[in-house]
C-alpha cells in the first residue's frame, strides 16, 4: 500500500511506517492511501464471524493488514491484541452498542483509559510507535494539539514508552477541570503539557507551523498523533466496521452514523469506511455553536472563523473552526485533484475560505451529499441539556454533552433517513460534570479508576501563541532529558 499527499499526488509515494512517523506531509498536505482496499460481501461475512468468535482485536488486525504491508502480519496481530484488551478497556467488547429505540443506537467508544473515543486510536498508535521505533533504533518527539480529549488519550497511550516524548498544546482555560486534571496531573518525564494563550485552532496552527519547518522537524524528530496522522483514522475505521456488524444481521442492510465532530477526523474515518464498501447510508455531521462544517454541508460555504469568533461551549472538544481532516474528504470529492486541494487549503482557507463554486462544479457538492452520503445539523447548549435529561429519563442512558449533540442532530434528521442511525459516543459524562448536573440535577458518578484524579499536582507550562516560543521549549526539553 502506497500513501500520497493531498497536495501533491505525483510526489514519491511513501510506506505506512514512513507516514506513521512523519504525520504531516512536507508540502503541508495530509497523507492518504493511493487506493482504498475493497470490502466484499465475503470479507464482511468472515469479519462478522471473526468479531463474534475472536473479538475486536482480531478484527482490528485484519483491517490493519489491508493498509499495512511493511509490518509482518503476525506482528500486527500482536500489536492489536496489546492495544485492545482489558483492563486497558473497561468492557471486554471494547465497543459495546446500546439500542435506544427502533432507529437510534449509541456506539460506546469511551471504555478506554481516559474515558474518550480518542483512546480507540491512541492505544493502537502507542503500540505502533513503540514497535517501529524499536525496529529502527530511533526516537520520536510527538507534537500535538488538543481541544480536550486527544491530549489525555495521547499522553496515557505514550507515557513511559521508550523512545517517545509527547509535547501537547492545549488552549489555556478552555478545557473542563476534569480534562485538565487528566493531562496536567501526569508527571511522567516523557510528557510535556503546554497551555497556549489562544483557542484550539491556534494550537493546531502552531503544530502545523512547527511541522512545516523541515529543518527543525528533522533535527528533533517531530511526529504527530493528531488526526493529521493517517494511522489514527485507520484505527477509527475499525469501530465503524465493528459497530455495523453488531447492528446488522446481513450485509444487505445499511446503517447511518451520526458523528459529533469539530476537526472532522472521526467522521472522516467513516468516509473512508464507506469508500471501502462498508454499507453505510448517511454520514451525519453533528456540530455545536461552532457550526462551520454545518454551514458547508447545508449551504456550500466553508468559512473558517477567527479565534475571537470561536465560541466556548459546553461541548468544548468541538470548539473548532478549522477542520483539518476536511481536506482529506475534499481531496476525494474533487477526484483527488491535488492542485485544487492545495489551492483551497494552503491559500483560500487563509483568506476567508471558499464556496461550492470553487470546488470545480456543482457535481462536487452532489457527490458529497449523494455518493458520499454527508448531511449535517447543529445544536445549542439548551438542546444539549434537554437531550441529556430526556435520554436519561426515557432510556436510562446518561450521555456527555458531545454525544448529546449527536443524539439531538440524529433525531432532527431521523425522518429523512430510513436506516438505523448509530450515534458515536465521544466521552463519558464524568468529564463534563457541570453540564450533567445542570441537566439531571446531580453530578455523574465517578468511575472507580478516576476517583483520585482531581487531587494530583498539576504539571503544565504556559506559553504565548507563538510557534518560535514552542520550538524553543521543545528544543530545551529534549536537550535537558538527553543529559
């Protein structure tokens, strides 16, 4: 399997392990498989039996084998077994599914060590990084940005691993106390938390600016765990397949997914699964008040907003106005026109964005809404609070505010969709206690594994919104830990 850049499809293709450690393409683009592997009915039948008999890790290994040809198959199987096991995940199913009613289901993706769906990819990524770095005798310095959950998932997956340091940028004051405690409470010597004076989009821009400095990136072996790393999306493709198999009995059934998203990574994995041939009907994008993506799918206008225009909401992991993985989907939608993709995301986005007319014709939007199956909706704080209360009262299921965004939008669009809809859970309610208490009149129960998390000493460095300041911090930290 070869991998190409969204901004230069004719450049020298790369292998999976190369893009695993590189993250962002040198030209600023995102890596994509040169072709998507196909899922046949026969393969789905095999996977249905495999999931039932051998479990989630076995399925994950088989999906990995379709995309990874430079790691031996036996090693991929061992990597998947280490990533997806109890007690790392609290539930032996890894991804259990709850049926709310005849049409609506919830895919529980938050059984991992940080109670967020990001664990589904990060636990695999940690195993892949450690394996490949040991094989090469190299080290990596991971630079990432988080709006809430990616950071803690990455840090818990990488803490204590040989040859790996993690530098994670967070928007100062924009995460919940629980999210901050999860990250800042870690005192592992290979974990470095940085609170940036800005919003998530500023953090993401700094990550891209540092990664674009080829000399710095090479000298300090900078890698990525944000969803700009294709390995993250590959791991996420697995739970779309697993959830589909659990909700259906035969392969002629189709399923829709409603995905709360800000950075477009989670739903982009669904897009990839659909392109592979998984029988997905609609991919419903659920946004909060930061509804740039909803504007695009509804009106054909993609206008990223400034930091000042990005709302702080009760679903903070979605407080994003520039969706990195959106580039991957549009690369496919424009029939992999890398020149146009580069123009859109290297130039137009920096100057206000673009409209459907800039994509090369109305047929592109028709492809996105038709063949690709995208739809969207949005919700407010009041919608989230009401949804949390109603789902808890009616079904005895307590959801976090992000998942509530998804349930609200799924219910709004349910009449337009004639297939089951799986809302992908993003986190456990404990991470957002204030909003849960507002909705149901009491704080959510704290799982035993998180009982003392708020008591730990905090370890975090405040820095200005400046790529050079971040580079200086990284260089100093690496040199200090090499002594």
